[in-house]
């Protein structure tokens, strides 16, 4: 049995190790977005919707205007509840999707 095909394995593993180490030291660390906690004060521009907040996933894309304006928004529901949109550049209905409400200013 010939073992000549095994010799490249350490070279390939070494190359992978060198590339991984290089990336670990040169790649910029992206800090996670700072999302508000439950009952924090809503901030930004309100997006008023005509349905009540019932917790969890609701109507999709109420925070869509945030993508266009690039300014923070929050959703105001017809039952005077509020949820925060995702941190810019995210324009998801973050508070709504995660069941986190905010206090209307």
C-alpha cells in the first residue's frame, strides 16, 4: 500500500491553519446591535398602524420606511402599544417579532 497520497494532507491542514489564524487577527469585529430592553422608551419616528399589538409576529414590514429614510422608527399600534424597529441598517419589525414592547414617548 502506497502512502504517497497522505503527504499533501499536512500541507493542506497547515495552509488552512495559517489562513484561519490570519483572518482571526485581521478581520474587523462587528459589535452586535444594541437592541432596547422590554419597556424602554421608544425612539425615532413613529409608524402608526391600524391594528392592535397582540404579541409576536404581526403584519409584515411595518418598519419598511426605515429602510428608505435611514432614521430610527418605532411602531404605534391602535391599542397604544409600541415596538421598536430593528437597529439601522436593519429595517425589520424587531420588537414585534421578538415580543419586546417599548413605552411610547
